[in-house]
């Protein structure tokens, strides 16, 4: 199992109220986290693309963010988690150009994750009047198979669809080296996992909450990927899942950090904006919040395998549970209201005590797929 980091530009109101430079500091700190993750042996870093989601995610121009990191890092693969390729949001040709450019700037380390947006507040900002949020599926389906053609054809043959069109043109630059970057899809339901697999796409499983969820994820994905008809040059047989992670020198310190991290507020914001996700029992509707997390709640979340938290030995055991469940990549959502110092400590401890004992392959899984196809 490989390891990644996920950043999204989280700027909670309490931080903004206390510091007029909170937004700036949050974004710059997240570049530090990715740079440290690169030094600590993480193989992937994913940066979100969200629009209009106050507090929850201020990382809208993730192509710019990732371009900076392409120069500031050496080995870690940099991924869009996601780029939104729907024509009313980003013209597909411009997305293809950004992906290829980032592939050059990173020396072939770019990972192309795509998706359809984060709920009605974001979608309706670009597509006012849409009454069915599933409308975005039609736009994405129409577009996704065109990207490899834009990258691999000397002159793209052009496209005329229901939602966008382009006459024959040379789409430049072409990706770096042979082939094209690995392709991923942000999936939120068993049917979406299977659909992505049939297209040969890796899955960014932001919806997976606990280890036991891996059973239906893998069943729907791994069975479908065996009969994939890839839209790209190769099959990216990969399921990435995310989890909150806090690692400290002692269990007590890790729990203390978690209690003070405002995890309940982030979770409340998630369901405020991701209103297309099924709302679990006990999650109140915004602006009502989940209650503050106590030590007892944190211990329960750890016991129920809903978060990774503890000293290095405990965190190693918790990560091995994800590996045993079959996850191809475990990506940690940081920061979650945790201080810069404690976040960097988590990354460093994971790099020193956890990653080397689980991920012993020096080559990225996606690199193998891409090289084999080239």
C-alpha cells in the first residue's frame, strides 16, 4: 500500500476571525506540508478544486498551486483531486493543456484526477437553473474519453457533442515522455466505483469512511476492472482512500491534539456543501453543528476505525488494517484544524516509523502502469 497527502485550503471561521492573514497562511502552510511529505517518503499529494465553499476549501486554483509544488518537490507525485472538466466550469481543452503542462513541470509526476463538483452550492454557481445534480454525470461522461485523444493524437480530430465542441486542432503541449498521466475519478457510490473501473480509471475514494467500507469498494471495483475497456492508454488499477491522521510521540498527546482540532466543525462543513452525499444518522443540518469531540469520542472514533490517531506503533497497526483490507493507497486529509507544528510532526513521524514498514517499493504504482503502456 502506498501513501498520500490530501490538502484543500481549509480556513475555518474561528481562525479567520483571529488572524486577518489566516487564508494566506493556510494556503502557504499546505505547500509546506506537501514539501515535507516529499522528504518523508509519501508518494502522492492531492490538491482539491472547489469553488465558493467558504471555510471548507479555499483551494480553487489548484493548477497554480500544483505548478509551484512541481518546482518545490523532487519525487512525490502531484495530483488533481480534482480538476473539474465540465465545460461550464473549465473548457475540456484547457484542462488537457493544464494536465500536460503540469506533467512537464513535474518531470512526469502528475496524476490527473477528475470529478463532477461538490454538491448543489458549487454546481449551481456555474450551471444556474439545473434542478437535477446528476446532470453533471452526462457532461463528464461526454468528455472524459476525449482527453487521451487530445494528448496522443498529433492533431486532435475535434469533437462535437451536446455540451461542447472543438474543430480539429493541435492541443499543446503534449504530455512529457511517452503516453499520458494516470487518470483517476472521484467516486462516491458503489456504482461509481464500478463505472470508473470499466473505463480503466483509478478511484479517489473520498467517500470511504472506515476500514469495513473497503469490502464493497473493492468488490465493485476489482471485479469490474478485470474487464476494463480503458479510455486511456492503460488501465490504472488503483483505489485510493482518505482518512484523518494524527500521530504524536504518545497516545495521550495524539488524542489531545485531536480533541483540540475542531474535527466536528470540519465534518459539519463537509455535509453542508456535499449535499449530494447520503447524510448519515446523527449528522445535523447546517448551521447546526456536531457536538465538540471529547476524549471519549476520539477514542470511540479510533476504536471504530473512523480515524487514525495515536503514537507511531499504534498508527502503524491502524494503517496495516487498511492495507489488509486491500486499499492500494491511503491518503491523509491534512490539516484538520491542527496546528502547523503538530501537522508537520504527524508527517515526519509517518515518514520515519510507518511508511517504510508498509511501502517498500521505491517505484510508484502508477509509474509502472504508465511505463508498461509506453
